[in-house]
């Protein structure tokens, strides 16, 4: 059976996606801080996306048991927190985890970076737009930027979208498709009770990225299978 690792799988969209894929026959590795919070039918993998050593420990465990991944969903994120924590979880976490698991991604795997409409470049300060659009932007540049934490939630998601483009180029030769995908504004702890979309709708947007055919797009930003920006 195919295997997927989903971070932030203890609640909200991550949990909904984990349950959906498990019901479809996937082996779901639920990346959670508290293993007791992992959804039924999944395998809990302890990881704190703000902690570099926790990420490395997860990678070591998976490597030790020869775990291959058919999909990786970088879903964990924080919203109304200090800038430092926002960038640690939303940008440095996915960057560190994807690099740490790069050799475990199976040929033709799918990687989903969960972004947001609030990360639209048009909504960002000109200086951040310039930096993210600079020729030769690298993962090291994003690492340095994340340590500066130049903005809040929206800025962090704009950086994550840029990261998807860089990983798409990096992994293209292995047939691995990498995309930034927005679930939309969803009724969750983060989105609030007044959001227009259900958890199922948000998870379906991400599911599209996990299940892309071999000739699907890579390096783009999408919601419900449609391009954003």
C-alpha cells in the first residue's frame, strides 16, 4: 500500500486528510506532537515542527526501518503566534523535514506544501515580493529569510509557496511533483466557525495534490485543482 506522512495530523484539515487517505487504503503516518492525538487507523509519528532535533529524530526513525514515502504533506502550521514561532513552524519546519526525508521519497512521489490565500504575493510588502522573486533564489536563502521572520502568517505562506517551486525543480528528475496547495478558508480551530468551507472541502483540495497523475503540474500554487496567482 502507498504511504503518506502528514504533519499536523492531530486536528483540523490534517486530521481530515489523514482519515480520508487511511479509508482509501493508504498507510498514513500521522505527524503529531502527542501520539495519543493521532487519528484512529493511522500510525503516530512524534514530531514538533518547531524543533530541528525532533525533525531529525523522525527522519532517523523512518530511515532505520527503511520507510519509503509515496507522499509528504507539510500541513502543520500556526497563525496567531509570535513571528519567530510562525516562521519556525510554517517555513523552517517544512524546509528541514523535506530535506531530511528527501532520500526516502519514492520515485514519482507527491509533496504538498499547505499554503493559504493570505500568502498571495499581491498581499505582501514589496521588499518581500522582491526577495521571493529574485533570480537564483535558493533553499539557503529561504532558510536565512525564515530566521529573520520578516512578517506574519501571510508572509510565511508566501515563502512556503516559493519553497514549493524550488523543491519542484530540485526533485523533478525523480518524477516527484511538488506543489503549494491552499485548502481555502476552512471551519477549523485556525479558520474559525464563520469560515465558508468545511474540513472535508479543505482536505479535498489537498487530496488533489496527493493524487496527481504522473503528468500533473509541479511547482505551482493551487486551490481545488485551480491555479492561484
